[in-house]
C-alpha cells in the first residue's frame, strides 16, 4: 500500500510538528508513505470565498502529485472535505477517482488500517474539538442534531492512548468560528465564537485541546495565547504519536 | 445599510447581551434535540417531509390549480399576486372596498417580506400585530429579529420599558405575568373591535382547498373568529397535496421550532362562516425564479420553523437584525439573494459553513451547501469588492507555483520572526483579538528534505 501524504499549506508553514507526527505515526503502523514535494494548498480558501474559478492551479498540482498513490492521507478534515467535494481536473475521471482515495488521518486509521491498538501515552486532561468539516462533512463522528447511534473515530483512537483523560464539554459539537476567510471577514463573530469555544474547554478542565483539524486549533490557539492561558493545542496525531 | 459583519460587530459590543442571546437560543436548540431524540422515527419523518415537498414543487401548477378550484368551491376567494407590491395592493383594495377601519394581523413572515405594515401605514391605515412578540417589536418600530421568536433580541427590562411607554404599565415592573396581562388586555380591545383579520398560512391543502394556521397564543383564531373578513396570505410553497400529509409536518414543525410536541393551536380553516368573507392571497414574489434555479430550488421546501436560526452559531452571536432582511438566519441567507442579489450579497458569507443548519432542517434543505453555491454565483455576478478579488487572485497564483509558494512561506516566516510588527498590527483583523501562530524556523517540507530524503 502506497500512501501519499498531503500536508496543507498552513500545516506545512506553521505546524510542521503535527505533520511530522502524522508521518511518523503512519510509518510506525507499517505504511509506505511518500511526500510529493510540489504540493501547496487544496484550494479551499478560494473556493469557500466564492472563487472556485481560481482553484484550477491547485487542482492540477494535486492531481499531478497524488494520482499514482493508492491512498492520499491528510491531517486536516477541512481540506479533505474540500478535495472530496470539489476536486476537478481536465480529465474529470481522474479527479473523481482521486476524490474517493482521499482520507482524513483518523478515518484512514480506523477505516482503512483498522487500527485497534496504539503504543501511545498521554497522561493529561484533553478536550476534543470536533471540527465541523470533519464531523458533519466527512462524518468522522456522529452529530448531536441527528437521531442516530453515536460514534466517533477520533475518540475511538484516543481511547487507545494510555492515561488520556477526556473532558466532557457542555456543547459537544459547536463550531469554533474559524471558517477560513470568515475569521477575518466576520472578525467580531469569529473571535466571539472562538472565545466561547475556548471557555467551554477551560471550564471543564482541559489542559490540552485537540482536534483532527489544525485550522480550528490555530484559531483557538490564537485566542488562548491572547488570554495568556496555560491551555495548549495539539493536533490529534501528536497525541496518538506521543510516548 | 450596514453589512452583516458591521452590524454583527455592533451587536457583539454588548457582550452580556450577546451571551444571553446565544444561551437563550441554545436552550431552544437543546429543547429541540430532546424532542427530536424522543422520536425514533425522526429521520424517517424528515425524509418524508422532504419528499412530499419535493413532489409538490415538481407539480406545483397542478396543485395550485386544484387548490384554487377546491377553495372556490368552499366559498373562499383566491387572489394571485406576482410580487410584494401586488400582494399589498390586493389587501389595500379589500380594506377600501369594504370600508374597513380596524385591522388585526397575526404572525405572517410573508407580510413582513412584502412590507405590508409599512405599505398600509403609508396609506394611512393602521394594523395591529397580535402575536405578543410581534406587537412588542411593532410598538418599538423595529422589524422582528427571528421568524418564530420575533422579540428574542429583547430582555424583560426592554419589554417593560416599551410597555410603560406605550401601554402605561408601571415603570420598572419586569414581572412577565404582569406584562403579559397588560398585553392581553390591550390586545383584547383590538380583537373585539376588529373588522378585518389578516393571518399567515402554515399549510394549504390542495385536496381540500383549506389551510392551517399554527400559533401558540391563539391570536390568529381570535382575529379570524371575530372579524367579518379573514384574509390569509401565503407564498405558493406552503402547499401540500393532501390532508394526510399534515401529520408529518405538524409533528416536525414545533419540535423543530421550540421543542414542543405540537403547536398549541393548529387551526384548520376550510370555509367562511355565514356572513363572513374569506380570502387567500397566493404570492410568488420571486419564488418562481428560485424554483427555476436548480441549485436553490430546495430552499422553497422551508416550513419556517427557525431551527436553523437557533442552531446557527453565527446567528446566535450576531442577532437577527444584522441580516437586514425579513427572514434572517441561514435560511434567509439563501432566500434573500434571490430577492435582491446586490443588497444581500453579504449574507451567504455570514456563515462558517459548519453544516448544523442542514442537520436540524426538518425538510432536509441542504442549507450550508446552498450558501457555498450562492458565494460562487455572487462572485461570478461581480458583487464582491475589488480588494477581495485581487487577494484571491494573488492567492490562486501563489498556490499554483510550488517554488514561489515555498519561497514566500520561508520569507513570510522569517519576517514574522524578526519583524513581528509587520503582521501584529491594526491592519490585520486576525490580530485584533487573536495572536498569530508562532512561525517555526523550518517548514515541514524543509524538514522532510533533511530527514527523509538522504
């Protein structure tokens, strides 16, 4: 099995540790991972702002970089959702085939690798921020709005980590307010949503906030730091890879 | 007119009120969850409701014709209005022709959409809104901020002040019982004197030519039962084919809206009582146009429960008035660009696309997906600022050229480290209430070359 690792722009530039943890975790689980060097961005910032007409360059790069792999794995649910829904190519059949091979990291671990145990330890109180695009878009966990049996792929994996103590939040799957360009275009609402999200974690005693999506964590981290809080953010790969 | 972002920023300045607004609506959302989770067949009901509406919209002319025929046979007069102006003119004519002076109106979002109150006021005719929340905002000369809870942006103190000013209640008395009683006495006088009653329509049934009006206060009934003329106003999408379909919608409507198992009053009107006139005004006002847009057609399934408002994390923190339209919230953000794309170009962007709205929608409208699609249309039609367009073009170019992307990333991180003031300043909206991420010395790409490609 050959897996292509897609590290989105903002993870590449600002959160290399999360990307390294993703790579190491996959390697530990016996996966042959390749990282094509010509990768940049999934195109979501443009598309979600209404400029899907400007994503052709990103799409072409993505197809060129990843078409030869059996699977593509990415530690960011939001980017994966965008690619699954909106990746296009000159050869549309190629894009469609690629869309079905793209996985967010936690769903790849539970659904493809069917991981049942991990050698990991993280003896801390952790709050899980469910990113909307991962949860509602990719359905990596059940949503409180729907009447259906509960499940959570990130929680299933965190349950394999020694010593982790998950905190219960008052609002299980409320949006953090990042929303891509929304965070600057609607600065006031976005910041207020982030402050409220952080308050829920802090109130319930989290030492760390984790998520399968770094974009939400970048937003929450910005607020925590401004507040001078001791609470830290970590991508889920960093916890699953922690010993 | 202020954009959603500007109006929202003003609303949020009062942090305490914003928290209260958010928590109150979240409480309603939680009640909705309890009510929904109490029915194992909930998702099945949503599927049925969605399919019934889908079928009706696909055969709308046939059902509208059948409805008119059956309503006429029942003695109801049916009027057709192509737009808001015609809707208002029809009602104005009924008022004039019958020499009416006293008018009561129960809750109807359609009349808000058509600005009926303003139109009649302009012609020297006063209407009294009889829904408690609607009456409160009417006294304050404000539009409703929520389609089910029109005065949800106001606190008890605000209502007390308003009633003191207009109904001469005791100053500073915030007791809800006392204030409700004052409103009850005030409205009773208007009900008794009313000559013409305007109501909305929740469901119109093609098979029977009758219609159903749902209220929790019984105010629609009070008006319709005392006045000699009952005028019901509906957008054409309120139609359902048969009476047997009502059960699906009545079970979904209030559970989604307020978490109640059923509306307190679901009043079925089929024919005028002897000596009474009954009229129905069926309004298009852009609905045909929306029906003709394949990507947005589903928005016409809406039954106006407002579940999407209550769950929307943006609505809860920005308040209904920030949407500057009669129907606010996520559903309003996909309905209003159809009415006026230029004036409402900001609304599809007033969302994080979190998707919760689509999940609570009892008729399964793909709300957040339509928001995404509207953004594409609005940009294609040229209703976004030049600055945004330029920055997006720059971003598109940067991300299409990997070497340039790597170079720009390296430079950007370098400058953020040595000259943080370049990003940590007033010109950066992110920095206003958030710190920037700490720039690492090495990107993952750089780390990978050193550590894996030896």
